[in-house]
């Protein structure tokens, strides 16, 4: 087995924290992952990882080797991209970061179309609600929801992100009516755990823009379990339209406060301005613009 493959497996083991996690991502057995790391250690004649039944730790040499191995693998990716530029064919590894709910419900299904269209491109998709650093994180592109700070990155504006306030009929039947946003303070709310710690809902109505502080018995940083809780009648929730659309159509959830609107959030695709647009990167930017851009045929606001 070639050394680059062994090196890539070792780097993955460090970054994911366990052989089983690497096995899941690379579709290997944990035993084979461990064997590859062992083969690399035998080739080097030095131990890289100290492992117990529960944890693994880098040795002093392992830390140094990990940093060099990352650089070597990055150089190989760059060399492959140079060849791709020459051929004009999208190829190589594309590293993407996206918010969790958008990534699960919207991006992942469409990403399959991209991979079928460009079979020589491999994709590493990381889902996180934290504001990651594109350059430090080693990403090619990052999807970002919300207003953008002046980061110096290139930004492709995408379709705005629409949210809906809703609840199950079973919950509404046993609770006081909700006629204004302030009524929510007397109701059970299911809250999304934002990285900035905010715990309020924002509305735009006849009296202008208002923020309503809320208390929640259930706070999660992922939309799907919040959707399940709302359908089960646990409380009121504000979720992306794309996530609740089917439940609204079936009647398992109903939208609330028709006289008030939830301000939309801008969504953008970010990439480094000084990074040359390889066929791989250009192909994904064009794909994202067609799939999620303003006026895209797959409009999520319908």
C-alpha cells in the first residue's frame, strides 16, 4: 500500500479522533484503519499514536509528523488541481462547510447531483453551526447564513433563508390563542441553539421590528429533532420553510401569526479571493448559483 494512502488514513485518525470514525468515513473496517496506521509506524520506525481502549493521543513525534503530513497531502491536492486546470476537467477533493439544518435538508440531496455530474470530484462536507474560518479550516467554500462581516472573502449571494413560526394543532388546542408575538412568552417554545447564545424571536409587523425574548424547555442546534418535537405537540417552533413545508401541507403543523412576518436572513457562498478558480471550484460555484441562487428553479420559498 502506498505511503500517501497510509499518511491520509493517519491524518484522518487524528482529525476524527478514532479509528471507528475514520472507518465510517472511508468505508473501511476499524481493524483495517488500525492496520494502516500500524504499517505507517513500522515504515517510519517510530510510534505516532498512543491508544487505550477509550482514547488515543499523539506522541511527540506524532504531532510533528501530523503537521508535515497535512502539508504533503495538501501539496498533492494542489498538484492534482494543476493537472485538472491543464485538462479543464473538474477533479480533486472539494472541502465544503455548511450550517447543519441547511446541509442536511437542502444541500446534501442536491450535492448528489453535483457528484454525479462531476465524477472525478470527491467531496468532504462538514456541517457546523459555528462560524468557521474558511482559510484556517482548509475549506474551499463555506455556506453562511446571516449578515456578513468584512472578511475579505468573495461572496456569492444566494436565495434568502426563510423561517416559519408554527405549532401542532394538538398543542394549540390546549393552550391560549397566539395573536401577537408577545403571546409567545406565555407558551412553550422549542428553540434553536445559536452559537451567539441568543434566545429571542424577531418579527416584522404593523408596529415595526420587534424582538420577543423566549424561554425554552428544549434547545437543540439541529432542526430535525426540533421538528419532531413540534409535530409531537411539545410547543411552538421557528424553523426554515424548507424543513417544515411537508408538515404544513399535511396539516401536522400550522403556521402562526399571519399578520407578522419573520425577516429573511441572507445566505451566501464564501470562497477565498486569491484562490485561483480551478475547474473544481468553478464548477461548484456555478452549481451552487444554479441550485440555490436568487431565482433558482428549485426555489425554496414556494
